């Protein structure tokens, strides 16, 4: 679903939400158990940087069999992704701080 939305110029985000509030508003049957909500709309941020932030090392986020065994990153796969442009640009992009400040002003959020 997210790739179709992206192709249409939309932004998509899955997020947890207040289950009781959602059931009341959406009037879902008691047999339904909502888990995530999908937010859909036009992004205020640039496509290249939207939501981007520096990530922890790969091995600290992905594990094999249990949390004590980091998933070993395959350098060949990582290089193939980087060469094809699928790995994305390293965070943060140079203009990201200015963009976040502009978004904060636009949304009326407190300025630091």
C-alpha cells in the first residue's frame, strides 16, 4: 500500500492509537481488535528528508533468533543497495535542520 501511495505523491505512516477512542469514533464491532492506524496525506516535508534522522548501527536494531545475537549485515548486499540508490542518502541531509525549523514555524510549534 505504501508504495502505491508514494507513487501518487502521498505520505503514509502506520502508528499506534487509542483503541477505545478509535472504537467509539469508528463504531467497529467488539470482535475487531485495532492494532495500528494508517495516516495518509500530502507530506509537509521534502521527500528526500521526510522523517529522516540518524539511525543506530544496523546490528543494534536487528537480531537473529534472540536479542543477544545481532543480525550480521552482509557487506555485499549493503553495497548493492547503495549502488542502486535503494539504501537512501545518509541522514541528515544538509538542509534538514532548516526544514524542521520551517515546519515548526508553519505548524505553530514552540521554537527552541
